[in-house]
C-alpha cells in the first residue's frame, strides 16, 4: 500500500532527524516544510509517523504558548537507533 510505504519513509527521515537534532521542536506543518523535503503531499504520512512515535513514547505533542501543537523528541538515542534499525530490517527482510 502506497500510504504505508510513504509513512515508513517519513518515519525513517523523522527518526534520523530527531536522532541528530535532539532539541528540535516544531509544528507538523513546519516539520514537513523544514525537517523533511517540504512536500505537503507527505503530510498524511507525517501525521501517521508522529502518531506511531507518540504511541512508542519517542515523541510528545505539546501545546505552545501560541496555542499551536508542537512535537518534540522524548526518546533516548538508543530508542531512536532501535527504531531506525527496525525500519531498515523491514526493508532487508
């Protein structure tokens, strides 16, 4: 299914970005624009990836002072490395 492949691709990009930038925090729109490639067509995959990462307690959503929802990393380096490894294994196996 195309949407599943897109979500997995976004998940990997997002995990690598958050692993490299542990203090990053932004809205979904800004994550799509600045952290990923800026393609708004990827927003569905991004939202699915963020929800999955929230369920795994790697990311949290916080309401900022301006009222907008921002996502930030709460998982450890080891947890992000494990997620990236799992994604890579799913493509290899």
